[in-house]
């Protein structure tokens, strides 16, 4: 049943996903497809920008929203890297999602979005109020503004630079 769920998610078949979840309450929504690098249903939905399916999976009581594939990429990481803005918006609303979790090779979701020029994702992230860790300036693996520069993303660099300067709030007594 898990493979059927995964395939329905991967294909974007919302009605099939609804039916499988409704008729099989004990289905393992965190099942990994070893042939696809350990990708799980939520990660696959984020990769394909199937936001309706992401919504269905997020309400499942057993879903692990931070479960990583074998390269160590969480569903949020995948959505940020792929530019799946609608999925990122949904995941940002879920407080269980760890937004700054790096992959096994050290990159973060924020670095991926900045480097690839996903300006809308960054705007939604800022608007969400969720933590934005710009990491260590000059560190090629974690410097988000440096990642945007490396990717030639001038609009992203401008946005993050403004965010960085405006994000410093006075300390309250």
C-alpha cells in the first residue's frame, strides 16, 4: 500500500491519495522509496510542487515532516531547492518543520533558495516570521548572501541585505 501511496503522490493524483489515506488509516506515510534515493511521499510532493497533496500529508498524524532522504534533504529543503513556493508556504505554517536543517553535505534550505534565485520563497519566508539564519559570512557552505552572489542572484542579495540590516531589533530590558 505504501508504494501505491508514494506513486499516487509522485504522479500528483490527489483523489488517489485521498482514497488511500481514507481507506488505509495505518498506511506508513513515511515509507521510503529506496529506488529514488530514499525519497518519501512528502518529499516527492514538494519536489513536484503538489501543494494539495502536501496539505493532505501534513494533517496525517504519523507524518514526519523533517524526515530526510538519503542525501539528507528534508521535504522543506527539497521545496526550497526546487522553487516549490506553494509547498514552502504550507511548510512554513507548520511549526514542526525545522527550517534551518542542513542536508548531509552542509547546505541549508535558505542557501538553496538564495543560490537558485527563488525570490518568492524568500519573501514568504520573511513574511512568515520563521527564523532565517544567514549563517557565517564568507563560509562557502553556509553564507546565504554569498550563495546568492555565487548564483548571480542580485535581487536575492538585495532582499537579504535589507532583511539583515532591518532584522536587528533593540534588546528589551
